[in-house]
C-alpha cells in the first residue's frame, strides 16, 4: 500500500485496485480510518476527533489529486505524492 502523503503523524495511503467508492486509508498511531474521497467522510475505522479534522481539511484541499491517484491505483500505475498539510 503506497504512502502518498505524511503530515503531523498521519500517514495517507492507497491500495492498488481497491474496491469502490474511491477512498484512502489514514493511519495515526494505532488508529486507522478509511476516508471516502468524494464525500470527505469516514466509511470505516476511527480517528481521534482532532486528527479527523486535520485529515478532512487536507482531503478538501486535495480532492482532485486524490481522485487522480485513485484512477492511477485502479490501473496499477505509480501514485503521485501529495503535498502535506502545513
């Protein structure tokens, strides 16, 4: 599962050829959440509220980049790194 971004202890990754809806995985310590890209909401797992807020902000800023990576992952192409939240 390639890491596409890292910020403030949060690792953002995508699986190749993963199931719909378009999503990514966010890891923070022992927590993991699956985030729907288009709706910008958790569809599985859990993150602490503060971390979820940071991930939601980052997702809103990078939805187009995330969707492009989703298509790249579905085609088993190399994923692009996405700028971290600063």
